[in-house]
């Protein structure tokens, strides 16, 4: 794969010929320079002779296994990214691999698209671990955070300052704003960048499993605990522990986390000894932690120990100048992923996006562009290919015609009905504006360009009539 004129080199290490061939074909197809090694020892030799940008290695190999390949690779070429794969999925193996500096771990069989996405992101991030340069590209792609608006430049500046410290950080912002990307950027610019970044979704793990997942457990601690198992906190030893949705932690777990934050120690479930653990904690939430402290649902002492430094990620509606940049980025990404030849987002469609509120923020924009690319049959994204949350569009903040109180059992066409509502609103706006189209567009809260497009779509004006304006 070519990025900024560079073709990335990937080494595949696996003792199964079929897996080597599968990965070689997959990676060559996506533009990578691929080499293969049939054993751990030959993989180590390949790394020594010509260090690659990224290594994909199986774990279970004889006599030299993937963990040894990982260790040798980090010793010879510390900046080489290593991704582990194994047919024998095991938390212990994943923890050991992450402790030794693996970027990620995939059990076989894996999803090809997910693997390609991780590889692409890892290689992009590899070139962005340095401080932000003064170039335009540096501003647009700061550690995978995309944008050059004033609010985002402030975030980049804060990340740089925060990364140099070892203090705990709380990242706040609405869902979909990119809080995890901020955490990754902090880690990659910190002194801990060569150690693991372990991500824990506090709201995504069942309550009865969170403690054992975080702190691990001793054999016999509960039914099914057949052996000791280290937790994710220990997997992050020497690195960074990112606790997403920190506000979802129960009071009991808040107490246990306080011990980690305050004393740098943990107790495994079913264990009695204090285990020292050196981790930096970055937390994220879309909830108001200060209010939770006041309401006694979040411990005050834990809050102040976690919130030593604070970064707020702005919602997309507060940095609208980044919308075109993000839209073009996602367009490029999904046209490649879906094999489409779509060259741009039409000016009309871009106007609609720039005037949309984005309740789901950047994540919603990504999904909108992905759906648009999937549904579009032409070489340009048109407004009809955009699927927006209609109840949050600016047009809907104004008076709308009455909706049918009952839906007919037969012959009802929702698209036709919605088109008729839009047509009547355009006519109503023109009437209220005395036929002045610019004023009518303002009444509807849309751009003049978008208004012209809709007039043509509903045959309320002709091209010649609009040219005369």
C-alpha cells in the first residue's frame, strides 16, 4: 500500500502454507510489498536482513514460536509493528503478546476486512507518532484525528502537552467525536509508546465479568476458573490503560479502581496479595462526571485522581469546516473498500452535510458516507444517496405540514409521501419569501445551492429560470 509515496513492506510468518498464501494474495491485492517466512527462525532472519514496516506472525510454531519472533523483532527493529494471529484463541497468549509489545491479536479464522483496516491504521499511525508538523497534512491527520479547524488545533496542542507528562487524563465529549483516537494519540506521543495501549470498554463488558477482566483471577475463584489468569490491567503494564465509558463503573469497581490509581496495586479476584502495576490511566466518558459526583453516583476521590488533566473533544457541529475534509477522507476509504469508482461528493450533497447537525458526530458522518458509496450508482455522491436522521435536520426545526394520522393498509408509498411533503415546504417557503429564492432558502435553513437543487428535483423551476437569477 502506498502512503505519501511509500510502499509499505509486510512480512508474513506462518508455518502453514495455505495461510501464507492467503495473506500474501490479500496483501498484494491491496498494494503492499509482501514477503513470507515458513518458520519463526526464518522470520527472524528476514527481519534482521531487511526490517519490514509490519510483521504478521502466527503464535503456535515450532521450535521458534511467534512470541520469540515478536521479542526479536522489537529488539532488532523497535518501530516495526507486529500483529499476532493464532488458531488457538487464548486470553493468556493475548496478554503475553501485548506485554511484549504486539500491536494487536487476531484469533483464526479472522475477518479479512477487519485485519486490513487494522493494518492500514497501524501503518498510518506509525508515520504520525512524531509531533505535529507545520505542513497541511500534519494538521489534517494528527494521529488519525482529521481536521484543521480552530477547535481541533486546540485539541492537537493539548494532546502534545499532555503526552509529555505521565499524569492521568480524562477525555470528555459526545458519542462519536473520537475520544478513543485522542487516547491513542496521547499514548503514541508519550514516553510509554513502545509499551501496550490496552482499551477497556467499561460499558461493554457484563457487570459480573468486569472485575475479573480488569484484574484477572486466581484458580478456583469462581466456577469455571480452572487456572490463574491475568487481567487487562496487567496486560497494560508499563503502558497505558484506556478506560472508555468510565462513568458506567459500579460503586464496587470504583473502589477497586481507586486502589489501582492511588497505590498502583491490584488484587486478582480470589487473590490476597497486592500486585504492583505501573500504568498510566486515560479515561473517557460522554457523561457529566462532576454532576455524578454531586449526585453521589461517582466517587469524588476517584474523580480527582483520574481527572488530573482534561481534554474536551468538540462535537462535529462546532467544527463544520472539517466536514468536507472528513467526507472526502471517508469517501476515499470506502470507494477502495467497496471497489466503487466514485470521485467526489456533489456540491449539493456537501451543502446538505455542512448544514446538518450530526447528532452522532464523526461516527455518523462515516456511516452516512459508507451508505452513500454503497447505494450510489453514479460516479458522484448525490443528495438522494445521503441517509440523515430526519428528525434532527435543520429543515425539521421549522413548521412542517401535517402528517397522515393513519397509514393506509394498501398502496402507501413512503418515499412518494415524503417527496410531496418536501415539495409543499418548498412552495410554502417561496410563498412566504415573496418568490425570492435566497430568502426562501434561509427560511428552510439550507444553502441556496441546495435549495436550487431541490427546486429542479421537484420541477418547481427550470435551469433557464435559475440562470436568470
